[in-house]
C-alpha cells in the first residue's frame, strides 16, 4: 500500500518535473527557434558571470522579473475569480498529463508498474474534458477583470475553443474506432501492431485525415498563432490584459504546458505513444526474420526516451507552425472551424467506419 | 472604385498545401542556419553567416562619411577647447540640450571660455545645427559614434572633458579641422 503511494508519487514527480521543465525551456526555445528560422540570433544577453550559454538564463531572468512585479487586481474586478483564473489555466493543462502513458508496463521486483500516473478507463474523454475546462479560466479571466475589452476577448476565445472542440472530439472518434478503446494505454499498446507485417500500425497510418484534423483543432485549442485571436497582443485586446506579474506568467506557462499536452496527446494517439518500431518487450526484431533480445529495463528506458523525443519533436513542430503562419481573421477562423474542419471530421468518422467495417467483414 | 480581389483556388482554399509550402521554407531556413551555427561552434565554416544579426555594441557597421555621431569639441594646439562660449550652439539647438557656463578667459584675445559644456544626448535630435552655428569650428559631430546606453540620465550627459577627448573618424567629411589644428587663438569677430 505504502509502496504503491510512493510509486505513484514518484511517477507524478517524474512527469510533472519533466513537463514543467520542458515548459520553461520552451520559453527559451520559442525565442531561439524563431530567431534561427528568421536568420537572427535571438535573446543571448542574459549572463551569469559572463557565461551566456546561448541565452539559457533568459527564462530565469524572466521569472525573476515577473516575480518582482506588482500583482495588480483591478479595483472593480472580482478578487477571487481574478486570482482563480490563471491557476485554473495551469491546472487544466497539467491535469491532462495524468492519463498520458509514457512507457510500457515496468516489471521490477515482482511488481507491474504501468508507466502512466492514472490509468483511467475514460482515458481520452478525460483529456477532452479537461481541454474544455480550460475555457473556464479564459472566461473567468475576462469576466473578473472589470474591463470590457478583456470580456470581449474572453468571449472571442471561448467561441473559438468551443468551435474547435467539436472537430477535435470527432477526429478522436476515428482513433477510438481503429483501436477499439478509449483508454490511452490500450491505444498506445495497440499501435505496436504492424500492417502488412512491416509498417507500424500507428494512428497516423490508420487515421491520416483524422490526424490533420486533430492537429489543426488542437493547435486552435492551445490559442497560439495562427489561432491566437484570444490573445493577439499586437492589435485586438485579449482576455489577460488586466493580468500582471506572476498571474500573467501562469497564463503564459499554461499555454506552453498546453503545447506539451497537445504534443503528448498527438504522440499517444497518432504516433505510437511510447512504441518504437521493431522494438518490443522481446527485444529488437525484424518481422519474420530475426530477434535480438534486449533486457527489459533497457527496452523500457528506450521507450520512455522515445516518447519524450516524440513529444519534443511535436513541441518543435508546433513552434515551427506558430512562427510560420500568419493569424487567421476571425471570420476565417470560424469558417475554417465550422465549414471545413467539422464536416471533414464527420466525413472522417463515416469513412473510417466504412473502411473498418469492410476490412472486418 | 475598382476592387481587386484575389479569388483563392481550391488548393489554396483548403490551406493545407499552402501551409506545407510555408513550413518547408521556414524549416529550410531553420536547418540551414542551425547547421552553420553548430559548425561555427565547432570552429568550421566561419566565413558563412548563419544569421544577419549585428551584435551591437561588440559589432558595428561602418557609418557614412557624412553621418552625425556623438559631438566632439575641437582643441587648440595647447589642448584647450576652441570654444569661445559664444552660446550660438546653445541658442540654435532646437531641443535645448546644450548647457554652457561661460567664464572670462585670461587671454583678452579669446575673451571667453566655457567652464562647463554639457550635451545631453538623451535629448539631442542629431540635427547638426550646433555644428553649423559654431563660428570657430569648435563643435563637430564627426566622432562616428552612437552614444552607449547608460544606467542613469547623468551617464548620458556628456561633459567638456568627455567631449574634448573624442577623436574624429578618419576620412570623415565633417572634420575640416582636426584636433589641435587651426589658429592658436581665434577671435570670433575677426579682429
Ligand atoms: S545636434 Fe541638434 S539637437 Fe543635438 S546638440 Fe546639436 S543642435 Fe542640439
Ligand atoms: S557655437 Fe561653438 S564657440 Fe559658440 S558656444 Fe557653441 S561650441 Fe562654443
């Protein structure tokens, strides 16, 4: 009993430690990556005793700056809700990681440790539910700020998130049909199969269209460019105008954590989760030819590393998209969501149904 | 009025291919620059630029020969400032950033000299009128320098000593009189 609690706590420490650190580094990566993409050098001036380390001290400098700033609550605003909103943003983004499996079941000292914090049987529904809960932080932030522009911004954000949620949830239906489960651990495990004996049966193979829809909708959920209408600091005013200091940082971090969460969910649903092609619990193998046995612990370490690398890749890719595309206009945004993504998601569900039925039949 | 609209074709309308095209461009830039950044770090390919950034203040670009930089007070052969504290520059300065305190000079031919001569570069608009107004060619803007950032306002008020120490940029078209050249004593009235 005690050991179980300790193991769970260890897993929580591992996952959240990793996620929060990646989120911090993403702040740096965002600057540096955009700079490299635009032939610039990027922030590199923060130094400790002359040591610059490619600007890696900038996140620390940011934190120091933000913590020492005044925490301002609008006099006419709702003090409680105003304080609650940023933490809700952080919480809903972080909670998603509870159900994302980051490795195969670990057999150690006679115990089976599933490498997921909470193996919920609602799995992917939990992820979608917490994605939707994120709207509360947006709406509450706008509402409690006592600022009509913030309120309008939060309305805009809520409309966007709700619109894209439909396409998001519908695109997941295809994955559920393909693997016959809503549990993320089952989905990740089922992606260890091979089609035609050699191609890994990853979600992106089973659901190429579904992947595109999911990725577009999930980008919209993270509220970043090209879907950053809720924020768009350069012209229309967003919902966290009245936030300063640490609470602003909480929104900012929440956004990065959402990016990692989306990367994690995309990896789990469409890119094999922790599966590495041609490596399974027996070891490295070429289908139908030979097998090189590997120790269990090594396999698990490879798989966890592969999962982290895949997540990092998608974080990189989302930053790439964010620095490539211009922002949608609001009518384009709504049109894209309702008139394009949603019908396409329906089409994907129907097509997948027909294809899976005909293969089974 | 003629409204020129661009009708999107079907492929453009579903965004996907346009997005991929954009991503290919940015990815190419990313990997190209990253390759050379890493190569530079390892000491290779130093002659290929990985970024267009100029790391000011360690790096600067050459300025034009006629460009107005930080002021310089020209000197007489004995090293004292040529300024005769006539106040013309202070008067002509549109933003009133020159402050001169005049004092009687022991030499009656010179009449006056500045006890203090301050240029507040935070306010200066680099118009060059002070330079043109000066009857004795005492103030020039030919140092070719951009004022450095300072931690206080007082850091950016340059005094007589600082301004006298500035040297003209070689080949600069503004320097008619290099430091220490010209007549030893200048009588503004030409007497
Ligand atoms: S350059 Fe213009 S603004 Fe600057 S000190 Fe001279 S007269 Fe004044
Ligand atoms: S105009 Fe020339 S001589 Fe007159 S006060 Fe200014 S610098 Fe001195």
